[in-house]
C-alpha cells in the first residue's frame, strides 16, 4: 500500500454485531427482536431463554464487543490511523440504526463495516447487509443524508484470525495430561445452519453441497491442524462438526452435532478431545453454553478428557488484521493495487457481494453488495 495509514475514502469504521441481553429483563425482548416475524409465542421464548438465565440473563457478547472496540481504537491509534470506530448491533442496544444516525449526524459519509462473522452464509453476511439496508431506509425516511456503507470482506483465512486460534489449540493440548495428549482429536466447531442455506452460501458459482460456508470452515480447520502438526510434530485427527442447532426438527441442518461427535469418538477409543470453535469470533453464548456447559457435561458423562480452545476475541493480532482489512479496501477503492493477506487454498474473498450470493429467504433489499439499492 502507498500509505499504511491512509483510510481514504473512509471516514469511520462501524463494528456491526449480533447483540445480546444484559440482564434478566432483557432476555425475552431480545429474543423477540431475533425472531421477529416468525410468530413464536412469548412462552416459547422464555423456554429458549433458559440458556441466558443460567448466566444471570447476561450474554457475554456485548462486553466482548466493548473489549474489541477498545482493542481496535488502541491499534488504530498506535499505528497512526486516524479513523473513528463506532459500534452497533442488529438485535440489542446499541442498535445499528441508532449508531448510524449518530454517525451521520457527526458528519460521517463513507463508512467501512466490520461484521463479527468471518464466513459466508445468509445469517453471517447477507442478513447483516439487509439490516444495513433497513437502517439506511429509516435514515432516508427521516430526511437524513445517507452515507455509503461498504462491508469488509470475509476474514476467515486472514493470518490475524487464524494464528491466534492455532495458539489456542496448542495451549489446550498442553493442558491435557501427557498420556492422552498425543492421541487427542481436534473437533473444529461452528454454528449449524440449514443444509439449504449452506448449499447456497457464497457466490452462485460456489453453490453446491455445503457451499462456501462448509468449504471455508474446512480450509480454516486444515490450516489450524497443519500448523499444530508443524509446531508439535504430532498429527492430530480432526473433523469439522456443528453446534447450536435451532428450528424445526424436520428441516435438515448441518451435522454431526458436537455432542454426538463426542459420543462417537469415545466409542472409537479416542483418548481426549480439544474443541476448537473456529466459527466464532468471541466466547459468546453459543460457546459458553453449547461447548463449555453442554458438550463439556457430555464429555464428563463419557469420562472423555476434553478442553475448549480460545476464540480470537480482542487479540491484538485480530485488531491489526481489521486495520489491514480497512486499509486494503481503502486502497482498492482509490484504485491502488493492493496485496491481500490470506492463508490456505481459497484466497482472499470478494470485496463486493455479487448478485445471488447467499440468497435471501425472501426478497429484501441488502446494502453493500452488487444488488444494493444504495450506491
């Protein structure tokens, strides 16, 4: 890049995340936001909310986003990058629309957007773009000037995302007793989604069994497993598995589930397992409950030693990776040739989501893509 500190044309970065409740009274309203339009009764939402009530009704995701926000601001300042960083959520305060309104009022007109989802899928990419379009439509109705929003590319294979996960696996292996350590299996986990959504994830030319969603996760799993082998000299068996399934039981979702996988490994004589949540940026509720609570309890029931490796969270290398993503996109927008950091076989992802990428469940406008109604 010609100038490692030049964010032009961008005048701000928006950290865009899912959001979560911050107290018992927030749980049901939060779940109503998440499931709006699906007609789910309040009593059913109270049942679903039991995961949150086990933790005092507080999801850790907002505090983790605050930590990431602070890490980004520190990294930018230390690097001499003069770019304000703001934070908005899809489903809980600070709400995306409110944050965008504040940014526009402050004079921001060209905004780079980092979503806290590293992979291609409807729920991990296009739905964020739909929420951006909804927020822009609200600002337009209010007579406010509309900013241009550009969502940064998928960063699943950026070194700043992958390398902290490698260290997390190495640390988890070191926690296992030596007699079981060398034979430990690696269970790479991510959020299960309907197979129909997986098959249509990514650009249309990548659609097919599992789509880009599965291919991207498999690529990261191989990268981490290969790096662990290089560091330890041990070839650990590994598999990509899934967690956090929800929805109607008759609809096919990606499998195997992590708990079923632990049972299968135990039956096959595996001496230990390290669960590696490669599908998640931080230790939010799906990690705390589905892995640290439910899967860990299953392993204890089986008598199977298990550890869970760390997510990236606010690791300084991830913050530096975000800076890199902003600067490479800024350079590309200025028409400057730029080298994009990416590990593995798939290369750097696209900047602009093409038409047909992770198609919507129903027709809804989406910002920051080739089909965006907002230039």
